[in-house]
C-alpha cells in the first residue's frame, strides 16, 4: 500500500494549484510540482524552482544530489539537444521523479547505458554518469527526434518495493 506525502512538504508549480492549494494529480497518480519549458538562459532558474518545490525534509540529505543530477541532465539538453527542453517534476507516495524531454538528435550509443567512471581528463560523459550515481532510478528513451530521461529518488521512510526486498534479504 502506498503512503501519502504530507501536504506541507509540497509546493505546486504556479498555475498548477487546485483551489484548496493541494497539488494537481495527474492520471498516473502523480502530483505535478513543476511543468515548464526551459532554455539556455534558464538553467539556474530551473534549479532554484526545483529546490523551492521540494521541502528539505522530503528527500532529507539527498535533496542536493537530486537537484545536481537534474541540473546535469538539463544542461545536457541545452548543450547537446538544441538549447531547450521541458521538465516535469512529480511526486507519488514513495518517489519524487523528474522527467526531462528534448527534441535533439538523440544520445550517442556510448552514453545510453549506465556509464563507467569517466577518465580524469575525458571531455564530457559525466552528466549521465553522475545521474546514475545520485538517483535511485534513471530511465532513458532516445532517438533521432529527441530524448526523455527520468530521474527518480525514493522518499526516505516510505515503503517501496525495492526497499522491502532489500530489508527482507538483510533480515534473512
């Protein structure tokens, strides 16, 4: 059974609030906290908007890592995929997810799988690697008409399937 998130920890995106100030729920059972387009000059603004929408208590000490991973993905969209994209930050009872979509040419094959540690003097390749290090789940769909990357973090103290499996294995 999925737990609910405390309403005081949520800050819906402007224009996404319901009349009673609770988050708008998407059909998939997610609350949308932020849904906006971004461009080259808005990376810092988007990073601050994400931080403002997520109460520190929601992800505890993992908040800054999650924001850093998102920053890397939106920076990649700006640098390698036409200079703009769309970001959707959403919440379920057990996870917070960020989906970044662009209309670029797709991610080259060598960056599509969970990457190895980049070499010290290698140019590029750290953004996706870092996202894999900082997030609980990273999914990617890419092709010649664009890329969608979803970054998810499990909420501390929430029952997730992977958490239950890991707790069960540790106890046995």
